[in-house]
């Protein structure tokens, strides 16, 4: 996501153990916002499989889901869709 000036990353955590979430974020060195909001996640993202990634465009339209994987094909698909959403 670095260098994507028009992109923002937000993570919604549904974990009940906030200390564990904070520790994980610190351990991984993540700098993006993480909010704890199970009710919001259930309302906005009624999916049973977690973790899951979505791309939301500037108009609030959500794309399909993206696998939580770092394989080349998944990353290239996300980059292509990010470019499209930024237009």
C-alpha cells in the first residue's frame, strides 16, 4: 500500500481481548488504524470467514472479497482494483 496516496487502510478488529490486539499490532509494526467494533463489522461485513479484505471505492461501494494471502496473483488483483477504484 505504500505509495498509494489515494488509498487508506482501516482494520476492524472483532477480538474481545484488546490487549492481545494491541500487542499483535505493536509486534508486527503496523501503523494503520485499527478499531475494535464487532457490531460495526457484523453490520457492514456480514461474512463468517475472518480475516477478510475488501476494497471500498471513494463512493463507498464495496468490491468483492480478497483472500488474506500474500501470493503474487492476489496482490496483483488488488493493485489493479486499487488503481481502478482511485479513478
